[in-house]
C-alpha cells in the first residue's frame, strides 16, 4: 500500500475542524471526505480513489530525532494495517501524535491506530481482522 502524503496546511486545518475524530493514548486520528478525490482518481494511473495521509508531530513530543522516529513508526503501522484489512478510499486522514507516542512500542501504536480507524469507520470489516480482543491479545503475547 503506497501512502500519498498530505502536505498543504489548509487541508490539515480542514480535517481538524470538520473531520471525524478518534483519540487513543498515543495518537489522534481526524478523517474528512476528500473533495478532490475524483480529480485525483483521474490522475492516478490505476484509476482508483486514494487516501491522502498527514502525520503531525508537535515539538512537545521531543527533538527532531524523536519526532521523525515516531512518524516512521506510525507510517509503518499504517502500511501494516493497510495490508491486513481494507480501508475506505477517498479520504483525508490526519494523524496527530501525542507526547507519549515516543515511549510506546510499535505494536501499541498499531493497536491504537487500528482502534482510531475503526472508531472513524475507515476500516471495512474484512476476513483478515481478528475476531475479538482475546485472539488479538494471544497473538501479541507470542
């Protein structure tokens, strides 16, 4: 799954103001329908709708090294979630990191991101998702 970046500040602001929001311990996710999804679909060689992702890390998180590491961890968690289950297309997704996102492990970030994406109805129920929290917990312990 290729991640298409969200770079313009006004799109971040629109997602913050009008988007659906879900928060967890290490991050918050804002999801807004992309008004230019049709135009991007025409420009895409695969002729499919795309999601555009933005990751926001403030200076409260730490220095540049900690911020960049936290963003890399979130990007990788997003790639793994995209491989495991089906995400809705045609949305702006902004992921705002919180202060403790640098101290949590990759599995916790992935779990928090999956939880937030489910809360914002971005995950389409698929056969690859774990059936319940008990099976998820046993997989993490192994």
